[in-house]
């Protein structure tokens, strides 16, 4: 009988070091590097073996990622942001092992980007009220509807999709979860221009889109349960983007402070110190969440990290723009062709504008507070007039 040893930090570091030695970042093609990263079980160390994981504690992901960054490689999640942080966990939980491997490897290498077809014009915070329909058609499903605020839909190969398969039951019970290729006939993607000048969000129209039943994840009618895991992954991903101490957004604030000695007032200094303390507390909270989430579906605690992180991000860039004084409102270009790396003389202003989305995407701050209150603190639920009513009897 063969006994599998659970990797520890030393083993993960050794495996990661071997990968970057054989595929030096900057020299080896990115897809080769990330393919080797997946094959070595370092894409998601807590996943099963063969699916980009080592069945190791989730907290050891930070060990592997430090090695690839130190070697000059990318933060892995940036290769396929939605794929790594939001979609991969759902695939590993619901797709049979062999097929999951064929989906996860090109996701991990960045060859196939993913997007999330959840929100709709009439169903954002109240996601369970969505109207996109999926109707049985032979050995598959016929889908019609509209999605909105879909990040990277214009670049994605695949999407996860939540649709209503039974309008005669309560809204949470009539949903089913699918995956769909974005080149399927009947899918149209239209860009939405942001105030930064970019168009990374989109609206997506689905007109008689047919997909086979083997692209359904979970049972018919169990889509809300599957989506809850995806949303937990998303909140963890959005709140979990915690750089090393003193780097990231707070590093931008420190750099602007040092570059503007004439604006270093006692009031501004006090404000900066408070932001530094909040940033470090958030970093430590996220680390505790990572250690706790060693396996399984992320719980409601991920809402805490997401809520605190998104509001902190806004507060830091508000401070940066204030400290810049008359230069604060200046932006280098308002253009769809603006670089995605947020480089340039006025990158901080662009980051300030982008930060406004932080408290909306992945669940608004109001929704996060509801999740924390009801599911973490066990407070009484809000009164819901539509609770238990069939979806098709709810006024819209």
C-alpha cells in the first residue's frame, strides 16, 4: 500500500524552485512555464493531484507563489485572473477528474481565458432573481437572456453561466449552473466603456444558445448551491490580493508622500499612518483566512476580507489623490487603447478611478455586510417579501 505524504512548506518550495530552474521566467515561454507549474501541482496546491494541485494545505500556495515571483515570474493569478481566482475551484469540485484536467491546464497556462456570466441588468445584488432562461432541448439546453458587467468576455474562451431552469419555484431553487464556450453560436459580446477609458467590462446577449447537458455542473435546480461556492471563491480572490507588507496600494501612498515633502502636514501624516495600520491589519486577516481555508468550499468569512479590502483600497487612493493636490484630477489619457498595466505618470489617478468598482464587483459592500451579519454573526435575517414565492409570481 502506497502512502502519499502531505507536502509541507519545504517540499513546496523545493518543487517550485525546480520548476523555475527548468523553465526560467523571462527565458522560457510563459505557457511552458505555467504548464510546468500546473503539472507540478503548484497552480492550486490544495487541489487534487492531476488537477494542478498537491492536496496540500491551501496556505502553502503563498510559499509557491513567492518562489515564482522571486525568480522574475508572474503572480500566477494574473495569467488568468477570473480563471484562477473564481472558476477553477468550481471546476475541481463539480467536473469529473479527467475532464477537469483538460479544462484546468489551458486555464492555468492562460491559453483559455474564462469569464463569469452571472449578473444581469435586473439581477445584480439580487443575483437569484436573474431571468436568463435555460429550457430542455433534446440532450441539451436552449438558453436565452442577457448578462452584464462581464469582465473579459471579449477575450474569453469559456464562461460559467447561471440560468433559470424552473420559473415556477422559489428563485433560489430554480437555477442551474453551466459552462459554455464563448464562440457558441448565438452569443454576442458588446463592450461597456469605463470612466478610466477602458472597456474590460461587457454586456453579453444569449440568443437561442444551445449547449449539451454535459456542460451542466451540479444537479438541475442546484445552481444556487454551486454558484455560492463560486461567489465564495470570488470574494476570497478579490479580498485575498494582499501583497507583501508595505507593498501594493499602500506603497503607492508612501511613494507619493515621499515625493511631495511640501504637502507633509501633520494631518496628512496621521491619515497615512492610519491607512498603513489598516493595510497591515487587513494583510494579517487575509493570512488567517488563507490558513483556515485549507480545503473545501470557501465560507462566508471570505466576505470579511473582501469588504475590508475593497473599502481600504478606495481610502488609500482617495488619500493619494488628495495628497497630489492640483495634480490629483489630471489623467494622462482617456482612451480605449490605454495600457492595462496602469503604468505612466498618472497611474495613481487611474487606479483611483478603478477603485470605485471595488465595492461593487464581487458583491456590493451592502451585500457583504448582510452576509457577515446573517451567516457569520448569526443575526436575524432581513425581511424578504419574496421569500418562498415562485419566481414567476414576483413583480419585476
